[in-house]
C-alpha cells in the first residue's frame, strides 16, 4: 500500500470516528434537550396546577366567608323579626293588663294576692309596694294588712303588689309586671324564639 492510500484510509477512519462522535454528541444533546423540555413541561404543569388549586382555595374561602356573612345577616333579620313579633304580642298583653287594672276583676285579683301573702306571712308586719297608679287601693290593702307600710314603687308600672316581711325573711312579688315578664321568658324559650 502506498503512502497515499494509507493516509487516505487513516483520514477516512478519523472522519468516520469524528462522524460517529458527532452523531453521538448530537444524540446526547437531543436527549438532554428533550429531557429538559419534558422536565420544564412537567414543572410548568405542576406550577399551573398549584396556581389553580391556590385560586380555587382562595375562591372557596371567599364563598364560605360570603355565605357566613349572609347567614349571619339572615339570622339577625330573623332574630329582629321574632323580637318585633314578641314585642308586639307583649305590648298588646301589657295594654290589656293595664285595662284590666281598671276593672272590678282587678280588685278581686288584688284581694286573692293579698290573701295568699297573708297565709304565708301571718301576723308579721309587712311592707307592701304598689304601682303609683294604685294609690286608690290603699284601703283594700289596709283591710288585710292594717299594720303594713304601703309605698308606691315606680318599678311597678302595671299593677299588683310586692310584699316584704323582714321578720320572716319573706319577699313576694305578685305584680302583673313580673307575671308578664315571666310569661315573656317562657314564650321566648317555649316558642323557639332563640336564633341558633
């Protein structure tokens, strides 16, 4: 073989090896590029998923907050309506009780109330409190409790009596005011007037 042929074969071998190396490097670059693109795509999808999930959570929180506010507003409105209804019912009852205090039945009511107090207090001295509008009932009270000290109590606005027998430690409230308030409490508890 001549020198030129040897040289040509040697150059061909070097070129062939260089082409193989080039092809291998090109494939490695392509594989590396594809891997990086795939990783970037996966990371982009994960980031997008995280953003969507975060946005959904944020929107959910806003909706829950709005619903809670609306529920509270509705509960307050319901409470107000129930309270208004109860106030109306008890204002009417109060007016009827005030009208009742101007009847003979009221005098009989006071007589029964005083008789019950007398049973509990006996002959012990009692202080009797009446509504300022019941000043004309002093004689009725004095008939049952001749030694009683009778005073007008501005806290009794409708009628009835309060008795205090200090010797026996007895304090009795048989006013129409306290009876009405007791009925109001019962009404609110019994008629589901509480808003929960």
